[in-house]
């Protein structure tokens, strides 16, 4: 096992966007059926357009985040501790603009509570 924390931080990593792409055979909704792949691609594209994809912000497909619905995909942004459900592809630009700023200059912000206040 190799601890690569220093390498990742040295390269400028600040944030991690997790996009649920869970697919399951069930009577219950899952993000894969609610546009998860398109949401994932929109997140990558928005970040890439601002030059922060994989340099500062890592994006990962995940299994169930516990927020699945037929209304859209679940997204989590860390270390901000921000949890979203029902995200559609068209929501991604506004969501990321709100979280990271229009030019993705608000990176590396710590955890926040429901009001958006920073948790120490």
C-alpha cells in the first residue's frame, strides 16, 4: 500500500465531486435511470472548460449515495459536505457555478452546514 496523499495535494487537489451512477434491477429508482451518465459528463465538461478538471477537482462515479430518485442524479461535493439529489444535466452549470464560482475560483472550501456557514 502506498500513501499518495502528499502527491495529490502537491498537484493542487482541492475538491471531489461524487456523481451517483448506481444501476440496479429493482422496483426502486436509481440514478443510472435518471440521467446519471449525462450529469457526470456535464460535471466533467463544466470543470474542464474552467481548467480545473483533474488538476484541482476530481470527479468520480459512485455507487448509491442514498439519495436516488427518478427525478435525477445524486451528487456530493467534498470537503464542502454538500449533498444534492434530483440533479438533471441542465442543473449542473448552475449547481457548480453556485458551489465553485463562475470561473471555478472558489475551490478548497471546507464543510458547510445547511445554511452554507463554514463548519470549523
